[in-house]
């Protein structure tokens, strides 16, 4: 499975729906991208489950684990 997957996430700041393309090779990584609407930095977490499905979760920059 090496195709880019399109996922829809919602900005943690303004709630805008954002389409992101995730690369299966990015699983387990995270990156930061500014929201196109409110320009705040969103942290994207790319994860893969046991079935091999990619998922993306977002959180705001100040949130901690
Ligand atoms: Zn936003």
C-alpha cells in the first residue's frame, strides 16, 4: 500500500475542514502546517492502525500529551 490517502480533518482553532494528503511512509510521524483559513499552526499526527489504515489526527500547538 503505497498510495497517498486523502483525509479530512478539522482545524482545532476555527473548525474549518481541511483536506490533507498523507503518505503511508509518514505513519508515526507528525508535522506542522498552518491552517489556510486562520493561519494558526496545526500539528498533524499520522498514524496507521493494525489493519494498515492511515489516520490523521490534529491538535493545536499548545496541547500536550
Ligand atoms: Zn483554522
